[in-house]
C-alpha cells in the first residue's frame, strides 16, 4: 500500500487534518500554560516530567488534565 501525500488529499480531507492538528496543538498549549501557572505543590510528580509527557500527542495533555493536577488546586481568579 502506497502512503498518501498531502497533494493526494482532497480539500475537505486537508481541512479536517488541519482542524484536528490545531485542536491537538491548542490542547497541548492549554496544558503547558496550566502547568506553568500551577505551583509545584499542586502537581502530582515533577513539573519537568509533566512538561515532557504533555508533548506526547493526545495522551499527554489529556493525562495532565486527568492525573497531573492535585484535587482542589487551581486558580481562584475570575
């Protein structure tokens, strides 16, 4: 099976891939921003380790929001 190239995709497929990529990038950016703003006492584990985990496609940011933050932490700003 020959792999598909960008030029082989329809405009709709290209738009879909760009949308999914943008969503993944925004999720990672939000996770990194949250990690940077959170004190180390509110992080389960090392902040450096979580920064690397967040870089792992979909799994990293979702893992950060599920398991990286300590319960009850977070900003009280509105």
